[in-house]
């Protein structure tokens, strides 16, 4: 362990997303769009499960190379990132086939995911760095079930994929970067003993040598995470535009379009003006990255599901089918539930906010889903808008009270 050092990006150096990173994000746009289409019509529980599984896989592939670019900075290898981009494009193209049970496309999806993860692992080995914030990016434990799934048919294939994602989450929360360092140092010592005396003149490879611990640059990472949430919110706009272009324009459509737009604007405000990195009510440095990153993934998944629900709702302007109503309302409830989880570390200080904002904003959409069968579609959406406006109003009142208290003491 005496050969382990800690490498941290320069906090004073201001960085923004590079052209390569923005180009890489284009494939995330395509992937989110393809996966969101799985929830069109009246999705059932199997559709929701498939959506969650494929979204988690796409996000995991994306975050592996987002973190690589974040830490590597100008040292990022463009060919490595572009190869991962091609793999994610294959994943996006195969989504529809996976949903339809096409064995060949399901294998292509799994193979592309495996190669992306192995490529990410190789990129970190080449840099001789262990990522503190997301150890799963360079550990192959969660990839093993995906490899096995290449020779397995549905539904066992999908259970193996779910197992792989679960193992990645386990690694995220239970394995420290130093554990990985110790494991790799032990492996290197075994290899050294095995090769002792065989070829002592062999020069060391570039992926051999001291290992360092690397941490992400927070500001740059928050920008990249925020851009992903913008992509997802943009999918909501695209879904409504696409559906409206194929529907007769009536007063009901006009009213729905205004309500849907207000809903997306309100969610944007909560995620960015009253949140951090796209996660509502999260503040900078309030959570370690390995806790904040899963929150970002789940928030993005909820927003993408809500976007799909808005697109489906355009086709049912009189009243919403039960599945679509539950999709819209439960995705918003999940969004606010996650905003509450973002503050649990400071639950004592945020108790009033949790009880008066997070709890009612989580419960009310579920009540609308359960008892809103007779409500008009536009009424459901406006009720959701009202729910999303409450946290903004609460925060503005709290800020006004704080300013008044500060003024009274001066």
C-alpha cells in the first residue's frame, strides 16, 4: 500500500463539458428516447420492469465514461470514448427488439453492454487509477451475469441482467476504493511471484506500476449530470410535440399542451433552481458522490417515465386510461420521494420540509392515480402542476422569512 497515492483534480481549474463529451451525450438522447417508447400505450408491470432494467443499463454505461472523461480531462482518449459511444448506439437500437423478445437483438444489447463495461475497466487500468466515487466503473463483478446471459433465453436472461445491476449497486455501497487497491496489489504480487525468473529483462507494461486513488471534479460532474437531466426533460417536450403532430388540434389539446409545458418547466425549476446536478433539493457536497449518483439515476428514470406518460396522454385527451394515469402520477411521486431521500442525511434540520413538502408531494399524486379515474386528462395534469408548484412556493416563503429575520437583527 506504500505505492498508493491520491490524485484529485485541481478544484481551482474551471471546466465545462468538452465537445467530445457533448457529442457522446447525443447517444444518451437516442437511448432515452428509445427506452421511453417502451411505456407507450397502457404499460403493465412487465413493461415497467423492462423499462427500469434497460434504463439502468444505459445510465450505467453512460456514467462509466462520464466519470472517465471527468477525471482524465485533457488526457481522455477520444477513440475510447467514441468506441463506447458506438456501443451505446447499438444498445439504443436494440431496445425495441429486446422488448419484443428478439433473441438476436437481446444478445446484441447484452454484448454491447459487456464490451462497454470492459472497455471502461481497461481505460482505468491503463491510467493506473482507482475511482473513489464509483468503484463499480472498474469492477467486473456486475458484468458476469450479463456475460452468462449471452447463452440464456428469456425470461432468465432478464433476471441475470437485473442481478448484474444489483451487484453493481452492492459494489457501489459496500466496496471502498482501497479494497480494490488491496485486491489488485495482491494480484500483482501473485503475478510477480509466478513470473519470477521467467523474463526478468521484460520492460514493464504501461498498465503496470503504482496505483493512485482518483476523485471526480465536483463542478464538472454536476454539469454533466445536469445535462443528462436536461436531455430527459427535453424528451418530455419531444414526446408531446410528436404526439400533437399526429392529433387533431382542439381546445382540449391546447389546454393540455399549456399544462404539460408548465409541468416540465416546474420540474426544471425544482431540479436546477432548487436542486443540484438535476436532483431536487440536493445541495453541493451534501451527499458523497456514490450516494448522489444513484439518486441522479433514479430521478432521471422517473422524469423519463413521466415524459413517456405525457406523450401517451395526448392520445387520450378526454380521460386517461388507468395505466397512463398511474404512470404519470407514480413517476412524479417517485421524483418527490427521491427529493426526500436526498435530505435524509440532514433529516433533523429538514424535518419540517420533509413533513410539509416531500411527504404530501409524494402522497398526493398517488391519491390522484387511485381516485382520479373520472377526472379529465387536462385536470389531472394541472393538479400535478399545482403539486410541483408547492415546493417552489414553500422555498420562496422560507427565503422571505429568512431575509426578514436577518433584517430585524441589523
